C-alpha cells in the first residue's frame, strides 16, 4: 500500500471546466497548474483528472483515440509532465483516468480491427464471425465496417469493447482469457499504465473497472484475476502508484481485484445514496436533509459489513459528487452540505471532493447535452472563481465557452466563499484537522458509539477522537460512556454540550471532541 494514501484527500477535476489558461473557452492542463495552490489551500493534496487524452469527445473523453497523447484542447504532453512536476514539488499526487474496457471507434486499433483482411489487431476487440450475428445479452453493432462480423459495445455506440477474453467461451468467435489476442490487449493496457507512471503520474482512476472479461464472469473472478496481475506489476515496479476503481463493490474491487481504493458511488438504495440523494416520490429523505428526520441505519447496514470485510485490503472512497452524478446544491443547503462533508471527510478511507463542491456550485438544470453528457452535463459546468467575466473561468467571449457558467446573480464563487462560516472554510478546517491527526486519516480506527433507529444523532469514534453529527432540526442527546466533560472541541458546527458520559448536539450540528 503506498504510504502517501493514508493522508491523501483527492480533488476531482473535469479538465474542460476547471480553468482556461489561454482564453480559448475551454479548461486546460496549464489552467490546472495555475490553480494547484488553491487546491492545496482547501486541504486536498491529490488530484484525479478525468480523461485528458486525444479523443473525438463523443463521451467527454471516455472515448479515447490515443492513450499516449494529451488532447490538443488541453495542451501538450509536456504540459502534463510539467503538471506532474509542479504537483510533486508541492507534495501533491496525481491520478489520471484509465479507460481499459473500450476505446473510441476512431482509435487506430479499431480501424485495423475493422478490416476484412486478418491482421495483428483483428482480435483486439470482440467480433462475431458473421455480419448479422447477434451477441445475446450485450449491445453490438453491425453494418459499419468491411469486416464480416458484428462487434460488441461497452457503453455508447462510439465505444467498442476491447477483448480481454471470455470466461467460458461457447462460440468459435469467443476466445478465453489466456488466448494470445486477450493477452495482447492486457499487455497493451500495461504499456499504457507504465508509459504514464514512467512520466510522473502517481496512478489511475479506473473507468468501468469490472467490465473487462465477457461471458459468464458474473462473480467477476476472471476480471479480478487480470487486475491482480496488474497490481502485482505495480507492487513490483511502481510501489508508490495507486489505483482507484469505478466499481462500487469493495469486496470484489479491494479484496479480490487488488485495487487500493474503490469508490462508494450513488447507486440506487445503497448506503451512500441514503445519505445524500434519497429522494422518493419527490420527498427528500436523505439523512443529511434537515427536515427528513432520518436515522443513519440505512447507511450503516450497507457500509459497515463492507468496511469490516475490506479494511485490511484497501480503502472505501466517499465522494461529494462526480462528473456522472447530480451535484447536491441547490437541493441541499450550505449547512446541510457542511454537516455532510464534515462527516464524509472524517469517516475511514480516502475522500474525493468534486471541483466546485467546496463552494456549493449548483447543478444546472436544462442545459442541452454536451459531448455525451445528457443529464450529467449540469454537473460539468465551468468552475466559478470570482466576480469577473465568465466568473473568472475564461477570458473568451461568453458564447465561446465549453459550457455556460451559472448565470444566476448569486452564483457562488471561490473568491466570495471565504467568510468564516462558509462551506469552503469549513472544508479547510476539517481537512487541516485531518492532516494533523492520524486518528482521522484513512487507517484510523473506527467504531460506532451511538446509532439508534428513529434517532438522527450519529456518534462515532476515530482513534481517540469522538465525533457526532445531528442533521435534524431538533436537539438530540445520547449517553456516551467514557465521555469526559470540559475539553474544547477540535471542531464544532452549530452547538454542543459535552458532559461526563453524555453528549448533546444542537440542531444541525457536528462536533469533533
Ligand atoms: C464511466 C465514466 C463515465 C463514462 C463511462 C464510459 O462510468 O465515469 O463518465 O461515460 O464510464 O466510459
Ligand atoms: Ca484553454
């Protein structure tokens, strides 16, 4: 396990929308370089950058045309190497995005693979052996290429699935995971990984990490085997490199596949969903919603077994949001967000803050889809820096921006969000404390001290620290054996009364004692 992870706090950057350094209306690598001190000042000491490779951008860059080249819209490879250097000089780490399951249909491998004549790339993707043959249970395309076959998709139409083999091949056109074609794809993936690690990347966020092996790999054991092979390569050759999976199944991702971290994503009815996005029939029952009066049970029932089973193997990563998920503002208020982030950033594991969430940037309803974003587009708008033109994002004319900036007169900005009680300052305080106290970092011990059905108050410990949150509008009290009166809280939102063996939290309050 890379030692730097224990105290890592990540900031996710959608590069199109972070900061435009050359006035062409789109964010770029040098823009990220200019803002490293800002990111660091929040308490985030690591970055994940969404795909920044050459791409036709039919899925925001998750349709990679050249894994080895920075997209010209973001700058050059040299710019990215410079970003690695700048970040390392400041003690920061950078994860790139790795898209292993598919390429763009414009990738040169696919052009070769599409040819009628067999060649070295014929087996790089998953093809049937007849132009009209279906691939049951999977999306596929026919009629587009000279090759006499149909090909499997991994996501959008523009994203043909790479061939890592089938768990139990049952057709002559399917190959096993140890077939030379499948192994060649795996080697190609390793080459990409090594290329960027050799040039200064510190690891990868892995897109659709569970999607490699096809067929009846329901238990994912064949896909896990490939990732263990890659982890073995990292342990041997790049022991400081880290991988975080887009999987949201920590038992498989951490224990079996060997990822260092696995995202806890907003999936319908999982524990994370119950905290922040549990809207049912128009009623918001999210735990952190003041008027929901929910307890923490739904979260703990899902999270605790996962945490206990996986803690020896890796980290569960809480997110504030991501580029696929609706932002929490304006549905949740600033105070609700403060309580939520204070909790997420003090639970075990390694948190990820999505750019702009520190200022409660708002989900933008009703934007036309951009580059395959659809409903995700509203979470991908430009970062709001200050009161200047385009809220400081770019000096380009407003109609040339990648996406419009939030047009509301009270749009929050980083410059205006620094008041003492602001969300941004709260994040700074929580993360400063976390960096000072190993008990609050990824590995620190965790136990539940109070979590009762029907009671919104949740009290937990991290090492010697006792933490509590009360998202409701009512005062709540719990007996906490061993609690000592008198100590000044290390952090307080709202109000609290700490007495011997009893903790009382005011409405919408959070404490670290
Ligand atoms: C992942 C990405 C998403 C992308 C998809 C296909 O879910 O997060 O943005 O569209 O994979 O690569
Ligand atoms: Ca630019």
